C-alpha cells in the first residue's frame, strides 16, 4: 500500500511531462508552419511580380 501514492505521483509527473512536451512540440511545428506559409506567400508574390514584369516587358 505504501507503493500506491508514489506510483500515482510518478504517473502524474510523466503525464504532465508528456503534455508539456507534446504542447511544445505542437507549438514549434505550428510556428514553423506559419513561417513556411509566410515564406511561400512571399515567394509566390515575388514570382507573380516577376511574371507581371515579364508580361509588361513583352508588351
């Protein structure tokens, strides 16, 4: 019976650690995805600008 509180505390600690780890991992992935979306938007904008400039020069 003396084992019970310690194991429950240990499982709570590991659960808390898992939650913190997964949330930090999710946050890192979320930030990376936002950065990537921003970069791809910027890239798409520059490509569009180049394309429009090319069309403008052809005409």
